[in-house]
C-alpha cells in the first residue's frame, strides 16, 4: 500500500516533467520549421513561464498540492536519505546556485555579436505597382528575348537563375535564387516588375535598401524589356508567377 | 523508491535543460561577418604593415565581387577576397587590408567605406534610396602612386570629394605578390558630419574596394573608377575595454542562491520536526 502511494506521488511529477521537456523540444526544433530559430533567451523565458504555470496550477488545485510538493520537500530537506538520493540532493544543492550564476552571467555579459538582422525579404510594394499585368504577349520569341536580356544584365549576379553568378560572392544579402520556391514563385508579376525597375534602393526601410546590390534597372532598361525579362526569368527558373484566385 | 528515482531523473533533466538553453548564442561563428579591432596597450604601430603587433590580431576575410551594380561595370577582377585586421588603443585605430595582386602598379588602389552617424547609407557611394532618407559615406582612399590616403565623402554617384580637413594617414607595402595597406586615424574627430566616429563596443558598417591598376596593352588601366572589386556592407567594431562586471554579478548571484537555499531547507526541516 505504501509502495503504491509513493509511485503515485512520483507520477504527479512525471507529467510536468514531460510537459517541460516537450515544450523545450517544440521551441527548439519544431517552431524553427516555421519561423526563425528562437534565441536562447526567449526559449528560457517560455520555459520559465511553463514552469510558473505548472506551479500555479498545482498550488491552486489543492488536492494535488501534497502529491506535487510533498516529494520535493522531502527530497530537499534530506530527511532519512541514503545512497544515490543523498548524492542527488547534494548535486542539486551545488548545481542550483551555479545555474543561477550562469544565467546571470549569460544575461549580463556584453554581447559579442553584430546586431541581429531582421530583413523583410518581401515587403509591401508601393501602390502604383499593385495589380499590373504583363502587357507583353507570352510568345516563344518574347520569352527567348527575355532570356537573352537576363543573360546579359542579370546573370553576373543571379547566374543561371540560381543566384550563383560570378559576381554573387561579395554581396550580402546574396542575389536571389529564382529556382528556390521562396522567391519569385511567391510573387505576382507586378511585384517582380517593381523589384526590377526600382531595385534594392526602392525597398522600404524593413527591406534594408542600403544593403541590397540589386540594381535599379529603370536607369538602363525600358519597361517593355523588363516585362520580357520577367517572362524569361519565370520560364528559365521553371516557376509560375503567383496569381490571386 | 521508484517515485524517488523518477524525482531525481526529473531534477537532473531540469538542470541539463537549463544549462542547455542558457548557452550563449553562437550563430555567427561560421564565417567572417565583422572586423574586430582588438584593443592593444601601448599604442597602435603607426603605418607600418610589417610591425609585429599585426601578427597578434585576429584576421577576417571577406569575398569581393566585380562591380556589376552600376555602369560602367566590370566582369572580372584581380582581387577575389580581402583579409582584414584592425586594432585600436583607445585613442587611435589602424585597419590593415591584405590581398593578392600579381603585379605592383602605380595605379593600384584600395579603399574603406563607412556610414556616418545614425543615418543609413547605401554601400554604393551612398546613392539615394526611394523610401529611406540616406546619409553620406566616409571613404578612405589609398593609391600607390600618391603614397597617401585621402579622406573623402560621397552622397550619390558622382559626388565623391576629398575633405578639406584630412584625418587619415596610411601606407601600402608590396611584397611577394601581396599588398598590405594600413589606414590609421584617431577613433573620434571633431567633424561628426563628415567623419565616421568609432565608439568602442559599437558595431558599425564597413565596405571594401580594390583596384588593380595594371596597364593593359591598349594603354587603359585594367581597373579604374567604378570598375573595381567591391563588397557590400559588413560589420566593424572597435572592441571595448575588458569588462569583468558580468563575473562579479554572477558570483553575487551564486552567493544569493546559496543563502536562499540554506534558508529554505532550514525552514523545511523545522516544519517537519514540529
């Protein structure tokens, strides 16, 4: 009977443990699939919130109070402990202050890293570039001409549509890779027209225009040439422009 | 005993987890993104690229592109990358570029570019931006045959101009197919509108340009003007003086936590015995 009671009390601690580990794995590995990886300080904050939540939950639901805190108190006070439990307690008592010290160090040590770069790659275009449609008929000749212009003007940076041209290396952010589904496949032709015509310097502040090597092609190319290049670009990259259903 | 066993597993798991997440970020370790001007004692070694002090300074390397951002362009350039070292002593700073060039020519040249103050500036000579009000750039331009560094400003193509107040000195030394060019200046100057100010600890932007001034058969120079090897913006930081306060705070926190622990356990024990 006594034995069973103990096992149950251990069980009361097991589910919070699973919850915390699960939360950690989620923040560290699952969430970054959808967003940028979380900084360690943010993960720590979320875990601290989870722990606080668990503590509050167990404090409020009176019945489980003793089941939850009982084993912890007994463990910490060290009454009648022997063998591995004694060692475990000692370790916890040594490690806890060290942990607090480490956390303090990590949060007060001066940062050695350049400021984080939160560049928006596809910021909103100016109003006059919304909803334009390609005025050039999509004929094989026009696509061919577009590809020719692309080879002449764009390939030094964008390479064979893959962003790996001979002049790509020195530029950050790197020239866009149009084969990647994250670039022109996400964009309408109207948007791409804006990006080519106004270039990197046409970006709003969240696009960090001062860093972009993308030329402002309106200086050198006619609108019609740009529309042809867009056709050649999608064709060469085997992508389709996004359309609004 | 099983419950107790689980308990210890839980505790260790928790501790491991805390340490795991507390590890400082290491996102920028793979490649150079910043020039780090280390702090040295007893002065920076003037304009001498062969001074022993340079051997103790960390090296960053940045790739360069042929300038194809604006016309007139160039498709192929001599310098493919540049190695950069820097140091400061709290008063003066020195930056050294090192790059391969098979021939020494009078028109060989190299330049550093910085933003000035808080205004963002495009890396291509601070050219105007459509939606952001940009600022000027400060350019330090060294040319072999002039044997000096010009302190310049630009705000848009065709606006490059030497300052009336020259603050930068420098020197290039060519040896075994390698140029080493040193630029030196005081960290701060009185002219905040034209000169970049370097505050130790602060990251600012830096860009590079290199010209191979070799004379071609045609009589033209291989690289000149906008036909050069370039980079876009990277980071530069004059390292701050060592700051040990984080260790002090950490030690204090360890002490506090130990006292806190001691008090709690005493209280727990008292509660049990009564």
